[in-house]
C-alpha cells in the first residue's frame, strides 16, 4: 500500500536500464518508500524499499556510474547513471532512505565481500562451490544483466568428447594449479619465456 501523500518524490534523474538485450532510456524516481524506473514506451517498474535485498555498486565501461538492485522476489535491475556526480547524488539519497543491510556502495569489493563470511561458509561446506562462485561473481561486479560483465565459472574438465564421464576419474579434471592458457605444453613454454 503506497500512500502518495506521505511518500513524496525525492529525486528524478535520467538513467539507462541495462539488460541482456542492451540498454533502455529511462528515468529513476526515488521516493521516500519506493523507487520507480520509468522506461520509455514500457510499463513502469516499481520497487518498494521493503522488497530490496541488495543494492550493489556496479561499473559500466570501467566507470563507477551504476547500481544493481536485487529484490527478495529474485528480480534484479541494473541502472546506469550519466556520470559519477549523479551516481554519488543517487547513492547519498538512497543511503538516507533505504534501510537495507546489504547496501554499502562505497566499500571496495574485498571489504564488502568479507562482511558476508562466504569463504568460511564454503570452507565448512555450508554453501556449494557453485553458490560460492556466484557470490564472488555478483559481489565483484558481474551481472546477468550486462553481457560485458556476465558471470563466469572456471573450466574444470579436460574431456569434452566422451559420451559418458566417470566423475571419480581424476584424469577428466584439469589441473587447477595452472591457468587455462598454460594447460597446453606449447603454450606453457611460451608463457615461461
């Protein structure tokens, strides 16, 4: 239930809504208890503050001008602002209004990542390898919404030809102590020179 009388508009800025198909011209409207994203010729997106799980700092073309908002209903919105001045203004307003413990946009990746204790959870086998790698990918700035920063997982197999794999056979796994480029002996010699 959104009360327009008590929920005044705080800020309106132009932005781009980034998704896997490209970027869309939009307006970012920040209210006291919600965010609206008005995309040109599309239905308005409304995110109430109590639905926000994470707000993460993102880069776009190597500039800190974007955020990605993740909601409890597993939606995410990658929003790129025109420049760092506008980004800082939006962040300052969000910090005052959005009470979300997973919102620390001015921390470096490593500082922010360590606040979650994911490495210890992974070491204790409380989260899977996949979950750990996804946390690293997303918190380090990768996004399913931006193809230039899409999450990645390391190659671990060497056998891509057998019709069946025996997962207990250690020979099907690549040695993780070497980078992918050094797996071929001729490439390894080039790298070592």
